C-alpha cells in the first residue's frame, strides 16, 4: 500500500491510503489486468431510490430492455456478493423524475452470491441539453462495494448516432461502455455489462467533516458552494441532490469522467487564520479554463 498525506496542515491532518489492484500470471493468462471506467455522475442523481430491479411502468411507452451482468472483485474473476447497484435514466420522452415519490425509472438492487445483477426497464432515448447538443441514450449506474471505490458510470448503446458528437460517450475510455443490444427487433431486448471493482482512496471521515460546509466567493456574495459528505465521498450540492468528487491526492478532488482536455476539480488549503480555502478549477464549453477561489464560512 502507498500512503499519501492528504492535508499537511495541523488543523486538518489525516492520511489517505491508496490500495492498488494487482496483476498476476496463473499459468494461462494475466489476471487483474481488466478495466472498468467511470463517467460523469450527471446532475440528476437522487439517493435512496427504492429497492427494486423491475422499473417497468404499466401503460408507459418504451422498448423493454433487460440490463444484467456480474460484479467482480479487482482480480476480474471472483464474484462480489451484495454490491449495491443503483440505476437511473430518463423516460421515453427524455425526462428524468427528479421530484416525485415514485422515483420513476430509478431503482436499487444488490448482486447475488454469484455476483449477478439485473434490471428490467425500457431503453432510454437521446435528449436535447441545449445549445444544439444532444446527449446519446444512456443508463446511469452507481455501484458501491465495501473495500472499493464507488463506481459512477454511464452506459451507451451501439448504433446511436449521437455518440460521436458527445464528449463523454466518444471518449476512448468509454468504448467498453458502448453496449450491443441483443434482440433489438423483438419486444424485449438485452444488454450485458460486467463490472470489475477498483480500490478506492480512503479519506479519513474527520477530514471530510472539516471540508464540508458553505463556501462564499470573497467579492461576490451571491456565489456560494455547499459541500457535503455522502457514502464517505465529497459532494457538491445542486438543485437535485449533488455531484460527486473523488479524492486523487495532493489536497485535490476531481469530478470523475471528465473528457480529455476538460478539467473540473476542487483544491483545498488551510490558511494561517484556520479558514479553509477552496479553489474551483473548471473548463467551460469553449475549452477555456477558469479558476475561482472560495472561503468556508460555516
């Protein structure tokens, strides 16, 4: 294991432990040499979706689809039992249920003894996000397994004409997440997605507690950021719930799955006064990088 100092300042001192996977030769093949890639969380995540794997809604339009696969440990072979799998996606009109108690097209299930999981739902559709940009049809997944970094990812579908113009879906790391639809000419189709979990950087809860709270811009009080902790990860609040940032070392948390050439991260520093300062670095749609500095007020 490699140990990294998270924050050196005495006011926020802690250690993050990075437990990396392994690759070994079993006489026939290399094991552990597999890849599961992450993608953007997106703005429409809602926690506490109902425990169910049948998301079909009677009377609703949409092509029926089964998503299934196997959750594995980081050796890429051993099944992982009882991993939590959250699925959410838009309806046949490209709309997410962000507010109702029905949690339409949102559900949570757990992997079985053999690592298998499945959902019955419909095939989502592409939708317009403004400025002429169309997001390809996609599933959102969040997979949580003890001992591993929570996996936040998106699954796309082969043949979607909008993949090539979407920066996330067209990223080289997304190739294994563009799924073949089996039996798409039938009433119900299938897609398969196996997952090999990866170890996570564990940040001490005490450090996260010191980083959570409200941050204000020093010259514009209308600019505020609210950070909170969820499942031992750092999140930034938005109008639905929030977006997740993963710790990558050097007092920095990154937004997972950002396309190549784009940046979005949070860098923390404790000032001599004891105030925590946050620097938000991000790249806009014109590929211009910005830097905004905030200070924690509560």
